[in-house]
C-alpha cells in the first residue's frame, strides 16, 4: 500500500465579532495566504460578509458570525496558511473606506481555538497628506490586503491601531503523523502515569 505524500488541514469556524468604537455599519472581507506547496481542495479562499450595526448594549460589538470552511493539502508545513481580515465602512461622504487590517496564522494544532486579532490602518506620512486624503475621501490603503501577511517592506509602513476582530477556528488534520509531524499540544502528548500503575495487585499486607 502506497504511503500518503500529502497531509490535509481542514479549517472551519467563523469571524465572530468586531470592536470598533468610532464607527458603525461595517462589513468584513477575508482571504487566506499560504505558501507555494499548499493547495485549496475545497471551500472558499476569500469571501465578503454582510453589513452589520454596532450592538446597543455596553459591549458595542459588531456581530458578523461569518462562516469559514476550507480544506488545504500540502507536502510540508512551510508557508502555513494565514487568515487576513480587512474591515470596511462608509465615511461621511458615503465612500467605502478601510477600517482595519488584521492577520493571524491558522492554529497549528487540531481542535477548537479562538483568536483576538488586532487590526490597524495605514497612516499618511504627513499632516498635509492626511488633510488631502480626508477631503478627497482617498484614505491610505493597501493595493493588495495580502501584503499584511508578509514581512517584506512592512517596517517602513506607518500604521495606527483601530480595533479588534474575534475569530474562532475548528482545525482537523489528516496524515500529519504519517509524514513525521507531531501536532498534538504539549499537554496531550505528555502522558501522566499514576504511581500505582504496574504495581502487582493482591500482595499480602504485612501483619
């Protein structure tokens, strides 16, 4: 019987909520970024959510509950998938404007996980450019949002924190062990053996 040369990673879950104190009526987009040896076998690589309003309770959260469901296959873990989230809303002129970019790696262990992703927006390099971009409704944004998952060139980009996005993941993996990768969490891979295991039973107690 031939040995499998690839492993599978299924990622399900949802983009749950967002926290943006200054805005309302927001929607989000997402896309996955991954290495050259990875391939999507089923599911969506990118999608867009509905527009949602801020909750009226004290939390003031945007509730999207937008589903994620995708399956990858690969021959090695290099380029492990990352989830890029970018949030948009209308400005005072009714123009779609970026409200934040965020990125996180898909969890590298199977099971249920939750991530709180800090999001940010690019900043203009001068006060004049800030004023010009505001009047022209042309705020700074990345041509390709996938750039936030790459380190190259990011050190020269000025950004400002904008809020948080909460994402839940359910990760299932197949054939990782066959290719020599141990993906169990450390607390599950270490087995605690009770002290009395292996002790011969039925010994006669001393008088």
